[in-house]
C-alpha cells in the first residue's frame, strides 16, 4: 500500500447545509408580518363605527331644546285672530314645548314705539302649533299690532294691521214733504258708520258693532233710532211739528274692543245738532160761486187751514181784480162788482220771516161771480 498517497489525502468532512442570504430570510419572514396592518384597520374601523353610533345616539336622544321658531299665517277671523307657529328642534329631534306670546300695539309715545297689551302662552307639538286670541283680549282700536313668539331664546314676529273698526259716525240731516198739498214735514237723519275715511266692510273682520241712538226734537218726546243690524247706514225720519233744534244722541260700541279702550265707544263727532224751521203752508180754502146782488157779490175767505211750525203773522190775499190785502188774521171779506172767474191766491209769512211755498192746488181758489 502506498502510504504516501494515503497520507497526502485529506479526510472528508461532514456535508454543510447551504447558507441562505439575509435578503432571502426577510422574504421568508414577510408572510407572517403581513397580518398586523389588517388587524389594525379592522380595529380602527370598528372604533370609528362605534364613535359614529355614539354620536348618532347623542344627536337623536341627547340633544334637547329648540333650534328655530317662526310665526306666520296671521288671519283676522270673526271672533279673533289666528296664527301658526312652526319650530325646529335641536339635532334630529322635533320640538315640543311651551311658547311665550306677546301682542303689542304701535305707540309713538313709547321709546320703543310699541306697548305691550297681552302676554300668553301656547303649546307646540312636534314643531307645529296654532293659536287663537279673541279680539276682546287685546284689541284697542284701528292700529298696527305686532305678534311676537319666543321659546328657548329663539324668537319671531309677525305684523297685524286692523282697519275695520268704526271710528266715527257720519251724520247727515235732511227734510222732506211727501205731499205738497198737505202741511206735513219730516226731518230725517242718515247715520253712516265710518272706519277712518270710508265705511267698514262686512267682508272684513272685526265687524261686530252695537248701536243705540235717539233723536231729541223740539216738538215732542225722543224718538228711538234702531240699529240696522249688519247694515252700516241707518236712516230715521221724525215728523216735524215745531221749529227748533234736533239733537242726535247716539253711541256705537265696537264689541270686539277691550272694555275701557279708546276704540270701544264711538259717538257722533260733529253735526249732531240740526236746526229746522219749516216754511209756512198757505191754504186758501175752497172754490166758491156767488151771485151779484144789487151789483155786488160778497165773498168770505178763510185761511184757517194754513200751517206753520211757529206762528203765521201775515196773510196776503191777491183777489185777481187789482186788490191785495195783507192781514194778520185768517178771515177776510171781499166784494166783486163784475161777473167772471177770479183766481184768488194766498201767501203767508211766519214769525221767522219765511214765506210760504206756494202750491196752486191749495194756495189758490177760484171765485165765480154770476149775475
């Protein structure tokens, strides 16, 4: 055996496993580390959802109170005003609760320009409420009013203009004679309700009125002037018998106004007095037929049916033959010497200097003189 050869040979060592590089090791370990960000994202998502849920619960169940308020839709109805109140709640909730109401009237003497008349409350349910306020609780006359609502520090206003209340009575007097052949005179009064410069309208509110009136004349007891109901013009005639003053005593009540307010009671502001002296009425009597006796026909005339509301002081006869006699008494005698038809006319004058308004049917007579 060749010992040299064996000695020169190196002993074999055990096989060594191949060594992986570090870069390869990172690649090998990347698989397990890839799950960490996914877990974080899931956790973050869950937390976010929970936060939004909590916030939603707070908004829905935690927020209380009123977010905004508005008053509107104001209407003047038959017995009072009506209006709407709309609100929004805080968050997603509707508002339910009490609302304070204040009604003010324009007042130029006030520093703020308004004066409070009424304070009251109403209930709003689920962001909506209505309120009716009777006129008698706040109405003081034709004016501008302001309706204010307030709740939780939120407020709103709406104007209301009232113009239909009666503010005065327009009074007009007149006289008439229905039959010119009879001494009948009448005094008539026309009373018109006025809301400012024009009559009120029955299609507008408020329009509830009560009228009481009477005419006190010189010739007798007072005459009642009845109310005309829903008609805004009243007429009343009284028979005239004595010259002198007529006086209208009348009161209109705006029933919708507050007791004691300036607009509740209205009377005739002007023209409540009327002086009337009727012109005298001449009545010459009846036609006559007379005969000449010894060349003379005698006629007796009587003006006793003449009339005046005072006193007749002169009776003036025109006998149609050139003769005119003025007397202070009703009876007169006249003679004719020629046959024919004579138209005798009578005029009278009263103690106030008025002359009669002639009517041919009664102030003249025809005297027929026969041979």
